[in-house]
C-alpha cells in the first residue's frame, strides 16, 4: 500500500471540475492505496469522502504565494507521501519526492490579464515560466488533457515526450432542472459561458455579433459568467447601439446554464487558447450546435462536431455563426455529431488512466 497525496486546492476554481471528478472516480477504482486530499480550510466541509482510503487534510496555503513554497513544502514532507499528485503547475519547486503534475495549459505563460497590476503580473508571469520548467524537470510523469498541450509543453520546456501522458477530460449532463432567465424566454440568442480573460477573445465575438445583426436583427448575444473586473471592462466598451442586445448575465445557476444551453441558437467558443474546451462539450451534451475557434486544442477535442472559424478574423467568425443559424441541415448535423462526440469522453476512463500514471510513477 502506498500513501498518495492529491493537491486539491483548486477544487473551487475553474479547474475544479477536473479535480472533483478525478477524486470521485478514484474512490471507486482504488481500494488499496491510502489517499490524503489537500483542501483549503473553507472547502473541507463542502467535500465528503465516500471511501475509508481517502482522508481530507486542511491546507491553508494559497496558490501562487510565498507560503506555498515554504509552508506547503513543510506540510507535504510531514505527511511522508510515496507520491504527490499536483493537479496544477503551481507547487513547491524544492519538493524532491516522487510527484506527478497535471499541466492543463500554458495560457498563463502566454497571455496577460488587464485586471491585474501589470508590473506585478509580469513579474509573477516570469516566475511562473520558470516554475513550469522546474516542474517539467522534477515531476516523474506529467499529465496533459490533450495532445496539443503535450506538444506545447515539449516545445516550451524541451522535456522528454515519454514523460507526458494524455488523459482526455469529459463533460456531464447538468442534473439541475432547467431554470429560464426571464428576460430571455421570448428571445433568440447565441451564447458563451466562462471567464472573460483576454485569451477568451470576447471583444472580437462582440464585433462579429455586430456584423451578424445585419442578417439576424432579432438575435441577442448572451455572455454568461460572474462579473469581474474584466467582464465589467468588456461591458463598458460595448457600442451604445448594441447594449440593449448584448446580455451580461452575471453568475448563473446550474439550472439556468442548462436552460441557456438547451434554448440557444448556437454556442460560440471564440477562444485563442484552450487546454481542453470543456464548455463546448457541455453545450453539445445539451443539444446546442457549437461554432468554435480553430485555435490550439479545439479541433482535436471537437473533431467534426463543431463548425470552425479563425478567431482572429472577425468577418469569418460572423460568417461561420451565420451559416449555422441559416442552414437547418448543418445545424441538425452539428447537434447529432455533438452528442456523439461528447459521448466519446469519460471521466471514469480519465481516472483509470491517472491511476495507471500513479502506479508507473511509484515504480520509477
């Protein structure tokens, strides 16, 4: 029996779905090893183990902080693990035990964030790039969600490709009952859900929507996601004549998100960079035709189940969306292919592959 520590501090962040699904299925798959799950103190009460082999450990050290490099290092060493799975790049770079790291993407190393102090962000970004290279060297094995991220990491760090294992992620049907947004019940709309950071490319989506209105004057654009500084900046820059037609929902519940997926004319994914692209798969599960950027990993994940455009070409984006809105046959094909494509992915299989990575790393 081995003692395995899983760093689950990201449980309530944008990568939390990956962490939660991994833990959920590992508890079914592994009844031999002992697992210690590191959770932030505020998350301890919100996540319950279902296996006696899994124990939660309170971890008060935030990501990207100095305490992560010192306090978390001490905490892990005291736990005396045989293996640590860091579910994100950020980790104590001086840890010398056996470890596996999941690298979701290199977006933070590639793009800035205008909501952050630019001087501080550039400094942290420079440090982050060095951490990536250290992690790539120190980890026994590395997990990526797509072949694109694998190749990107190899180019960025020049590590041995044999150290990297691709474990595709998945998406789930939302169980919550559909909950309509009252101001959209009688509207036709296209939608996006997620963060508004620069690589998500939302200003160009708004520009493409402005072009679309010439052919589809009754169509609305819905941008769903909690309003932060980036969302507020984007909203403030929407042209006056478009403001009544671009809907910023702020936070939506699971039931509201399901309703949006099920009633939109199309789900639009204009991103410049992704590691997997889970929202598009989630939209497919709920019957939304997906019109997607052809950047980075998205064609790898969606295959022929999406209609693609160059995310830097606003007119091409508008044309691709219009084609799906106007061509009922194309729309029907995308809906069918989307459901078939989403069914190809499995969280359970991802957990099985991850457990195999643990066993291989323990034998090294």
